[in-house]
C-alpha cells in the first residue's frame, strides 16, 4: 500500500511539473494550424455564404438596443460632497480632470443632497484601480465605486 502510494505521488509530482499543453493557447493554435489527417480530403471542401434577408434589419435593431443594454461596471469617484459650495467644487473638479486627463469621460451627477463627479468606464475592478492610481495625485480622496454602465457609454 505504501509503495503504491509513493509511486502515485511521484507520478502526480511529475505531471504537475509538465506544462499543460492541452489548455494552452499555443497548443490550440498548433492544433488549428495542423493539416488535415488525410491529404485526399485537403482542398476539396467548398463553402457557400448566403446572407439572410433579415440580417441588415437584425444588426440595426441590435445597435439600437445597445443603448438600452446595461451591465455592472466601475467608475472612480473624484468628488463627493453635500456642502454649501458643493456645486462649485464639483464643477472645479470636473474642469481640472478634463484639463489633466482629456481622453477619459467625466460624469457630474446631482443625487439629492450630494454632488458627485465620477470618471471612466471600467469593466473590471483592476481597470478601475489602475485609473484611481493615475488620478490619485490630483485627487487624493478618489475611490472606486460600483456603477451601472451601458453599451452607449463604452462606444461614445
């Protein structure tokens, strides 16, 4: 029993140190690039492409529906205040951000009683944390927050 357990552990350790080629992207590409097993069948396949008459309409409807499609995402909140000068502070934060980071979208929102300025359209927390790191020098109180994004936010 002990001997079979030792052999099993050795086999398991050897298998753990070999790369898992079946699940690697390179192995998948190699399998795709490999020629067909029989040369007789190589070059005889034919493909006919026909477009369905409703394809253009379906694409048009899908693009219009994209504005309504919503999904969870993240933004970095750079300003959040409900004080007497909150509106002026939000406008100043928005302008400062737009000057320093021209390629990133800025969203200024008033949700009673708070003025909020959030930036970016991040799909993952990692992306939002990277953005927060970039803006933290100008906005040290910035934080990542959950947000509901739409396809239109990402496309524009």
